[in-house]
């Protein structure tokens, strides 16, 4: 059985940051659901310890169609090129702006380069990814769906995370504003907000497992375990699917209940 029961046969999906972690799980789930998947990542190789083959190879091996497009999402022209490349497969139907970078630092220690770098990847990446995909969807006149990876950090501050949290707050409002502006074009825009997910992102998967087990978070996770990339992918596919036809501008938390109290 595939990882999800959604049907994206005949649709073209771009996933930024699809090589590793959450993006990889999303790309694999879309591949399982029959989509043509373009993984737009700066690095073709998975960082995950248990993932030894590039995402597009795994999808391809299971009969699906997938390509890797080397892309730095902080460069608007690079994202626009991937959207243009998707025309070869009929044009982008679903854009998942997921690539992200993390750094930690308190208000007084973060310098301008670091602040601009994280906003370049996380904020610019989502904004220009949304812009490029939306322009193509508008011009083709067939509608489309955009799903952005936000975070519990879109709404909840944690110590020494202003640079990262501010990018995720911005992603929430890019999502809402774009939903408003694109509704007339038949384009829905939503976000998924993961909680503490065991990937190599930030602290690293093992360390995250350990800190959840030790209760070493600012507050506990009601479902009492870290999340995994496979916990996030089904929500992204739901938001991208026809089942979510009346959902736009929304941000769905997938966090084991962390932000609810
Ligand atoms: P990850 O490090 O496993 O994967 C991130 C991917 O993005 C990598 O493949 C990396 O090569 C790619 N990437 C980084 N910079 C890029 C750039 N400039 N251009 C193109 N690709 C780039 O991390 P992850 O945990 O899977 O994170 C994915 C998304 O989920 C991020 O946006 C992150 O902010 C968000 N998120 C993660 C967590 C978590 O706990 N892991 C929680 C909330 C939100």
C-alpha cells in the first residue's frame, strides 16, 4: 500500500527542499499518488540517515515520474526556471514551497548576513516560489494549489529563534495574502505548520528524539512523541487535493497538539 490514498495521477507537483526530511516525504507521497514530481533542492542527496538514494530515483524506481532540478530557492530566477521546466509536463498544478534553513541566535548575537541569509532562503523562497507558480497558474487559466511549509514558529516564539521565527511568521502572512489575491484565479494557497519533527534540521533527528523523551522542551507534546516527516505529508496532500476545495488561506498545525495549550 502506498503512503497515502490520494490520487494525483496526471498532475505535476514541484516540491522545494524535496531531497530530505519533510520535503522528501511529501515528494514520495505525491509520487505514490501518481504525480509527476520535480524536486527543486540545492542538494540532490538526502541528509536523512535512513535515506540512501535521491528522492527522484526512489519515485522513478516505483514507476513514477520524477526529476531533480538543482535550485537555490533564495534566487527568484532559479525558482522561475523550475516552474518553466514544469511546462514540459503540462505545467505546475501543485507548488509546495517547503525548503528551509534554521539557525539559532539571540537578539544581540545575530548579524546582518545571518538574518538576511535565513530570510533569503525561508521568506524569499516561499514568496518568489508562490509568485512564480501563481503567475504560471494564472496564465494557464486552469487554477492550481500552493502549499507552504510554515511552522509552530509561525505563531509561537521560542528562545534564541527570532531569525527563524520571523521567517515563519512571514510565511503565514504570505499564505493568507496570496490566498486572497489568487482566489479569483482558482488558485488556493494554504500552509502546513509542523511541530517538533525528527529530521536533520536544526538540532538533528537523534537529539530531537532525545529531548522529547526527556521532556526537555519548553512544553510537552500531548501525543508524547516527536513527529516524523510521514506525519506531515498526508496533510499537504489533503490541502492539495480536491477534498480541500473550500480551504484557502489556512495554516494547519501538525504538531501532536504542542501549540494547543
Ligand atoms: P531538512 O534539513 O531535512 O530538509 C530541508 C531541505 O531543504 C534540504 O533538502 C535542503 O537541501 C533544502 N534546502 C535548504 N536550503 C535550500 C535552498 N536555499 N534552496 C533549495 N533547497 C534548500 O529539514 P526539514 O525538517 O525537512 O525542513 C523542511 C521544512 O520544514 C523547512 O521549511 C522547515 O522550516 C520546516 N519545519 C521543520 C520542522 C522540524 O522540526 N524539522 C518544524 C517546523 C517546520
